[in-house]
C-alpha cells in the first residue's frame, strides 16, 4: 500500500527534478569544457603520429644522401688537390 502523503510526494518530485537538473548541468559543463579545449588547442599546429614518422623518415634519408654527397665532394677535392 502506497502512502498518499502529499509532503512525501512533493519531496520525491523535487528530488527527481533536482537529479534531472544536475544531470543537465553536468552534461552542459562537459560540453562547454570540450568546446573550450577545442578552441584552445585548435590554434596550435599538431601533427598526427603518421605524419611525424613520415617526415622523420624523409629527414633521415635526406641526411644519408647529404653524408654520401659530402663524402663524394671530399673524394673529388682530394683527387684535384
């Protein structure tokens, strides 16, 4: 048998409303923080790991080619002089 006490019914309604409001505020705060983070980090130039690895490989290959060319130049200069 349920209680028909209006005071308890009002308290339950108030608690349900407060829980819904709190959940909405939490969701809103989370979305707001996410948007602020996107704005803050959006202006920065970040690269993906794949892009970084590709450029790193290109730089390594360029360094190797540069070293080989430096050796060739040194050998040619040694021949001439």
